[in-house]
């Protein structure tokens, strides 16, 4: 036994060494925690600055000073974190605080980027349109390959450029050369082919809906031998700039399967006039069968309004600008089949029904008064026209009601909880040339007023007839057309201009 043991100094020395070691470990942990906290602070600062920039850049939550409050809260959190780091106090709480801040700012960035992506998607959808050019034969035809076709029917005078592109592609890809036999229209070509007057025909998918209108079973009666997809860039015909706080938005509704960018007839034609100063919205419906002059690709010929859509949404915009003598600043094109699914996301909508009817779609009964609609009931409500007293006019009014109810529901703050579902559904069902900043400005103003915009609607009326007026797109066919009542048209023009003027 040495002298240190005798004096008990060895035990004391060991205790001191143990304490020194523990102290060093604690200091080392504190040093590591300090470095970690500074790293977290840098990450938080970068994410918070980026989120604040995005909030102001895209006008997000720009109502009731909510955007300033959120940015201010992020700034306060950053200042508190920085103060704690300098004072080297409450390091563990500082870590927790910064992690929470990073998580919240990260979630905010994710939400903003989802919104930006939606804006990019719907704008990209609006930048081009697509349609298929096909060579088809009867479903029971023995021809199985396009090289076997000997007689091809096609309306070369009406759709010559598209038909030429199709045949050039066929020559390039398949080394097959076909010379078409001219017909007056795709409908004539279809009837002649089914009567055995030709092996095959060319079909522009834009005109398929017209064939379905004449023969609902057309899809089961044909088969496709060759197909190419054409994409065309949409050059907006309207270069009108906003002046003041009043704008016109053209809402085009289609009810077809497939991509929202597919060219098709426009079954719903609504001009939404918004005055942000007076908090008024006027919805003006023009019947799809209205007999109007179609400019541009329509060659300034008379036809039903729905046919303007087969030349692209820009032609529909030009047609309505010319009809009402107004500027249309933006358009939004909706696919009703997918757009109305949003109704289930927001828990349904309530509309005021003015006449009792049962819908063909879904066989739903709608009594007079307020009715609550889910997405499928809403589809039956907006599609029905045969059971309504004024047919397509009343259908247009019902479409306005559902669109207005859904827009009001979507802009309610509680639906922020369904943010992701709404974003996904909108990206699949809408295309628009309105930029994200403008969309957010409209949403913010709706939220600012608590949804207190006054929404009114009107529909232009007219007199319908079948087989009296000629169609440029479908020559020789007895189609239902509506000649608009001049007085009704003038009243609609006056109401639009009054809303724009803030009256």
C-alpha cells in the first residue's frame, strides 16, 4: 500500500479525474449542440426568406394582412432563435424551436410550390391543343392493315391541311400512298363508308362528337387502322390588357373524356364579368346552338356557337368578343366530368332550382327549391336539357348556378384543409391563360370579403329551328340552330357594360 492510499488521496484524485472527464464531455456536447443550432438557424433563415419571397411574389394570403402576419411571425421566430444562440441559453429548447420553424417553413414551401406547379400546369395546358387524325374502317371489315385500303373517303375541301399531314405521315412511316375520294363532310364520309361506298375514311377526332350526335353507336361500329396526334400552339387572339379592376373571363365547358387539351366542341359558353371594386360578378350564358358568325378558322361563316370550339378555344373567344362587342381578357376551359368531382371534395354544393325535373344522367329527381348536390348529381343537373321548359337556355342557367356555387365553396377558408386534393383535381380538369398572380388576386379578394361578391346571371334567348339554317362545319345536315333575339342580345350587352363600368 502506497502513501496515497494511506492518505486517501488516490480516491480523491480519481474522483477529480472523473469529474473533469464528465465536464469535458458535457462541454463537448454543448459545443456540438451549439454548432448544430447554428446550422439549423442557417437552414431556417434560408427557408424562411424563400417562403417570404414566394408569399409576396405570388400574392399568397394577401388579404386581411395575413401575409404580413405570417412573414412577421417567421421573422420573430428567427430573431428569438438568433438571440438564444448569441446568449448560449436554453440550447435544447433552441434546437426544438428551430426544428419546428424548419418544419413549418418547409411545409409552407411545399404548399407554395404545389400552387406554382398548378399554375404552370394549367398555363401549359393552355399553350397547346391536340387532336387525332385517323384512318378508320367499319368494325366488321376484313381489312386489318392500312396497306390493304384501296378506297379512302375524306372531306379534303373542308379539312385539307390536316388530311394532307395525315397522308404524308402515312407515306413516311408506312410507305403507303393513298389518294382520297373527296366528300362534303366527315358525316357524309361516314355514311358512305358504312354503305359500302369506300373501304375506309379519314376522321378528325374533333368531329367524332358530331358523328356521335347522329349515330350514338358510332364508336362500336368503327375500328382504327392508323392514327397520328397533332399538337398546335395556341396563339391567343386576345391581347387585351386589364384596365382598372373589371375583367371578362370566358368559361368554356366541355364534357368529354381524355385530356383537357383535346380540341372539342364547347357545350358551355359563359362570360364571367368581374368588377372587383363593386364586388359584382355577372355570368352571361350564350346557348351552344346560337347561330353566330365564327371568325378566324371559321372563315366568318355562320354556324352554331358550339362548333367554334372545333377550331380551338381562341376562335370561341373571338366569336364571343365579336358577338358582344367586348374585350375578353382571359379564358378558362373546364372539363365538366372531372371538374365537378371537386364538389365531393368540398362536401357538396347547394343551388336554387326553379323547375322540377328528373335528369337523364343518373335519373335524379330535382324538386323546386334549394337542392344539395354531390358530384354525380351535379353532372345530371348541368347536363339535362330535354326535361326543361326552355331546353338549352335553362340548362345554361343551371350550369351557371353550379359553377357559381362551386367557386364560392372553393374560396372558403375551411377548404384549405383539402388543398392537395383541390390542386390535383384542378390540374386535371382546367386550362387557362390567366397567370397564377392574377388567380391569387381574385381568390384573395373573395377571401377578403368573406365570399360576399354579388353574383347575378343572365342568358341570351332566341328562336330555334331544325334544318332551316345551314352549318359551315356540317354542310347539308338538318341541325338545330337558334337565332338570337336582337333585344335579348342588346340587353345582355348593356348588362355586361354596366358591370364593367361599376354600375
